[in-house]
């Protein structure tokens, strides 16, 4: 629990929660944190899974930096653990929406009836444009 509280603070300030696409298909949850402090990201990977990638430095005076990312179920599990401690309103909204509704509207086989597809797209709309809901 202590690491979840610390991580929520870190994620509030430096993290992102989004829905991403692969091959132009349906969106899936992704959480990420970028940092120039590799040991922070290694801590996240140890506690929550995911993977770390190194960023390319485009200028010589830029510090080395990395990103930690978790996708799909790992992202949802991460959000469930840190949600009680998140303070940033948009991140709380997005985390809650994904935890409550993502699996309900997502088919494992990727095949959707017109009604199911409408529900999935409505979730994406609420995620990206909460004021339109």
C-alpha cells in the first residue's frame, strides 16, 4: 500500500493514462511515466510490471531519459491500485472510467455487433471528451 501512495503522487505529476491504438484497430489502455531517473522507473516495473524503453537524445545537452509503460490488463491493475490515492481530476476520471467500463465493452475476440461497437466508441468519447457526455 505504501508504494501505491508514493506511486500515485508520482503518477499525478509525471504520468499519463490514455487509450492507444495498434494497427488502426480498437483502442486499449496505456499508463506511462517518463523520467531521467531510471531507478524510479525500475521501481514501477518491479511493483507493477510493464516495460521500460530508452528515449533517443536529440541534442548532446539533453539528459538520458526513459519511459515506463504498462498496457491492457497491467494498466488496469495499476490504475486499480493507485486510484484511491490519485488527486489529479482528469487522471481520476480516466482511471475510474477504464476500471469500471473498459472490460464491459471490450470483446476478447475483437468482433463487435453494431450495438457493442457503439458502446465501445461511446466509452472512448467519454474518455477523451468528458464534458460532451
